[in-house]
C-alpha cells in the first residue's frame, strides 16, 4: 500500500490548491479498486451530483481522468479526482 500512498501524495502536489480545497464538498460513491494479483492498479468512482466517472491509475503508468467539464475541457486534475484521492487515502491509512 506504500505505492498507493506515494501516488496519492504526488497527486496532491499536482492538483490546483483551489480545486483540492473543494474536494471535501464532492460526494464520492461506488468506489471500486482495480486489483491485479496482489497489487492495486487503480480505482474508479462516481462523483458529484451529476455522476461523473472519475478514475485514478497507479500502474502501469500513473494517470487521472474525469468526465466533468473542468477535466475534459481544461485537461487538469479536477476536484473530483482530488475527492477520490482523499477518500482512497482515508481507506489506506
């Protein structure tokens, strides 16, 4: 689980502080861990009132995605990604 914690810390560093600050206002449901063998390779969730599909991948290459307008139009790590990272970090602790 240390690799997940490291990836979440990296994600926190690249997420815009204003978006990260709004992460606690986002509802996260249907959190699903992607597991290959004994390794967690990523996670997916439904976020926000609009039901955006949000994903964080840890392996084989770190990546984030979300179907919200902020992420799709600006190509940034949005508050939904930050919210999933926070929820996952709480599970890993």
